[in-house]
C-alpha cells in the first residue's frame, strides 16, 4: 500500500497460493512487508502480540486447518482492538451461502481466487489500488 | 247402552236418581209423621176428651146426689132453692157434655151402653132426684126419704155402674187406638230402617258399580301406563267402552303405538349407528365422566384384544400401560378422570396402549367431549399405529440416510470446489510462472506443451465449475421474484456478446414471470451460448420466442419458449444423449464445452415442473423448446 508501509497479514495454508500472492505483490510493486500465518489461530496469536505493528490489511483464506477463516472472523470481530483492521477474504469458494455468511461477519471484501494467474494479479492490483485510495481509521 | 254413556253422564244420572230417591224417602217420612200426628190427635180427641167428659158427668151426678142429700140435712127453703139451682145447672151441664160425648165414634156395644146410661141417667134425674127435690120443697121429708131410698139410690148405683162400664170401654178403646197407633209407628220405623238399609245397599252397589266402571278400568289404564313406562310395549290394550276411560285407554293405545313406532325408528337408527360404529376401522371407545367404558366397538376389540363385554364397565385406564406414571399412562385419565387438560381434547395424540396379551403398542388417540344432559361423555377414537410407526421409522431411517447422502454430496461439492480447485490453481500458477520465467529455455514443442497443460487446467476448472453449478440447482434456493424475461434475455445476450456474423432476434415481447432470476438466466445463457458456440453458418440467426399460440396465451397453464438457430442441427438419435451430464457431440479440443450446459437446463426446467425438448434437421438448424408452468407456486 503506497501510503502506509504497515505490514500486510496473509492468512493462508497453501504454499503455492501464498507464493502466488507474494509474486503478485511483487509484480504490482507492493513493497509492504508481508507476514504469512498458516491458520486462524496463528494469525490471532500474532495479532494479539503487543510488540508487533498491527497490519494495515488482512488477506484471509477460508479453507484452513486448525482454525478456518470463518472461525477466525468470529473471534476477530469480537476483539475491540482488532476488529477495525480491514479483512479481504481470498477464497476458492463461489458458494452463495459462504458469501452471505462472510459478509454477515463484516468483511471489507470477498475475492475468488482465479485459476488464471494473470487474472489473480489483476485482483491483487484492484485490492492495492482500492486500499491505497480508501481512508483508514 | 249404559256403558256407552260417559262417566260424567253416568255420575250425573246416578246422583240425580239418588236425590230423587232421597226426596221420595223424605216425603214418605213426612207423610208418615203427619199421619202419626193425626192419629195421636184422634186418640186425644176421640178418647181422652170423652174420658174426661165421662168423669165430669160422673162428678156432676155425684154432686147432684150430694146436693139432694144436703138438702135433706138442712131442708130450709134457701138451701133447697140454692141446691135446686145448682142441681138444675148441673143437669143442664150434664146434658151439654153428654151431647158432646155422644158425637164421638163408639162401638155398637158402646152405643148400647151409652143408650142405657142415658136412659138410666134420665130416670135418675126425672124419677129419682127431681121428685126427691120437689118433695123436699113441699117439705114432705118422709116422701122425699122414700123416693131417695126407692129410686135415687138404686138408680144412682146403676148410673155409676154404667158410667164405670163406659169408662172402662173408653179406656179399652183408647188402649186399642194407642196400640194401633204404635203399630203404625213401628211400621213407619221399619220402613225407614228398610229404606236406610236399601240406601246403604244402594250406596254399596253404586260404589261397586263405580269401582267396576271407573276404578278398575282406571287401574288397568294405570297398569298399562306403568307397563309402557317400564318399556313393555307388547301388552294388549283393550278399549272396552266409549267413556272417558275408554278414551284414556284409546289414548294410551295410540301412545303405545306411537312409542312403538318411535322406538322402532330409534332402534333402527341405533342399529344403523351401531353398524356404522362396527364398520369403523378406528376403535371407538366412549366413557362416562369417571372413565368407565360404555361403548367398545369391534375395531377397539381388535386393537386391545378384549371383547366388548370384558371392556364395558372397566375403567379406561386398564387399556394403558403403567410405564409412564406421570405422563402417558394418565393420558386418558387426564381427560376422563378429571376433565382437566381440556387443551388436549380433539387433538390427535400418540400414546401407548396395553393389549390384553400384555404387549404395549403405539396408538393414536383423539378424545372428544360431549355433554349428554347432565353428564359428560368422552369419546375416544383409537388407532393402532404400530405398522405406521414401523413404516414411519423406516421412512425416517431412509430420510436420515438420504439426508446423510445429501449432506455428503454437499460436502463433496464443497470439497470439490475448495480442495480440487486449490491444487488446480497451484498447477495453473506454477505452469504460468514456468512458461513466463523460463520462456527463453523452452523450445516450440515445450511451449506448446505448456500451452496444452494450461488449457487442460482451464478445462478442468470449467468442469469443476459445471459440476458445482449443476449440483447447486435445487439445493440453493433463491427467492421467487417477478423477472422481466424480455430485459433478462437482452442482458444475457449482452453478456455473451455474440460475434458479429450471428444475429440474435427476440421475436415477441417476452413475459414477466415469477422465478429465481439466476436459474432462468442460466437456462437462456446455456441455450444461447450453445447456439452461438456451435454456429457453422456465415450468417447465423438465432430466434428467441415465447410461443403465443401455444404457451403465451394468458389462459394456458404453461409458458412455452423456443430458441431456434440455423446451426448444424442435431441427429435425432442424439436427442437424449445431449441432455446427459458431460455428454458432448464434438471433441472438446474443437469446441470447448463441458457437457454440463444442457443437463443444467434440463434440471432447472424440470425442477419448475416444465419440459425441455428439441426439433432439429441436420444442416438446417435446431429449435430448443422449454415450458414453465404459470403457477409455479402451487406446483411447489
């Protein structure tokens, strides 16, 4: 994100998906440090660590072991200190029910991961430009 | 004759007769009394008075003799004159009294005696006393004394004897009269006694007659009425007379006949209802307010194993097991014993029943309450639902299995969408990076292979998406909204953006229908994209129509739509195959297709109760038809 240089938190268990995000950010010249956690639980314990700088945005996968994205959001949105950090869900699922459930939890965005890498880059570019323009609390 | 008169008439008649009879008796009595009175008066006048007269005459004669004798003792002229005067006066008086006396009735012997007395008296006065008195006046004492001795004394004796005889006769007569009078009285008394006895007898007779005429028939009527009241309708009722009792009997007879008719009708009705109850396949049990069984029909016998006779009179709780002390066991008691828990009345509940052989079985019961006069009658409709329960359980198991399968399928779809897609995406990304990062290292063959690899990955992605779309139909329900098809189809055409050589024409204005927008969009999208994808002509034409002649008429029950193209056409033998999942007619390398589109269309249309079919001619083109019911809501 061009305005802040705060870290970006990626919660993603899949190695290649994580690589895809990293590569896409590199391709569109996003220089924010990227912290990757493999599941919701790890992400929560990281976020609650007082020593770290809070991320400016969280990219969240839904289908993860130990604590999935939905469970993570349930806890996250109850936490007064965290709940204002924007969460963009990056997922494979195009199920209507999943979308409804996720938006009910107050996420900032919902992106389906395209199979085509180039289209994925476009998605990433959109996220970057949106959160570059958007005001933050 | 008399019998045909009414009792009232008979009563009036009898009473009148009694009154007249009593009046007659009264008259008779009065007449007898006056007769007796007259007789007494006769006795007094004809006998007592003459007796007194005789006494008077006797004393007057005695006085005259005394007057004469007194003149002897003191024969002074004063005394003689004085005594003579008394004497004459007495003689006159005697004559008067005698005249009165002889007017009375005397017997012939009496008459003779009277005549003799009259003669003797006249002799005594004329021959005895008068000469004696004249001699005294002439102071011829001696002569006078001789006259007295010769005439007066014997004559006086004679007269006295006569008078005594007369008196005796008179007394005799009086006695006779009195006796006859007494006899008369006795007769009258006897007549009265006889009358009284007669009246008494008459009273008894009348009573008996009345008893026979009124009370006996009344009693009979009473017996009949009591018999009818007791339910004996077969008794013979005889109408013997036309009087009130006869009318009463007639009325009783009519009543009896009426009751017999009514009872007959009631019995028919009861038999009808009973056979109705007997033919019911539901058990019917009725109880009084304390739960005592009053009705137990054959179906109930079958259900519980008890016969009607065994069940009637028992408390209904013996038909329920004792296993739920606070709950089901008291189900019947709750209504039948206490009348509490009225909320359950009329509601079908499932409880457990106890068969005679001890088995406990599930039953369905509906309890109704009915007020019968002051009583409450509960009717229970009972069904043995063991079989149904088993079936239900079986069904439930099947449903559970189905649900499990369904759930698995859903999970499968979820797994497919997430877990199959993730590696696919990874392959795609890696292949893409390889061909990008190492493009200078690949020769033409390698680049072609990379291209094919990526292409297959996309195909795989399309297939997975197709499966997901197909499996979502019917699972994910959207709300039915009014969809303007005309607008929707135009949007679909726009989104497909057909190539310039293909013209898509909407023939008429498409209707607005109630449907899930995503689904109908998928239908048009797939049909149109197929038509475009397989178009082989240089001038492609696709016509979309709502077939007014068949389905767009507002009175029809179905909408019918058609999409006609002038593409290659489909052989008739493929008509079925093309609607099957993953079936395509062209190699996928030639035309990219998953084989999901038409099966998806079929699934959606059939889900709404419609049909999809096609007509086609090779080389000329194909027409796909589908219908949608206008009242989809009701179909669902």
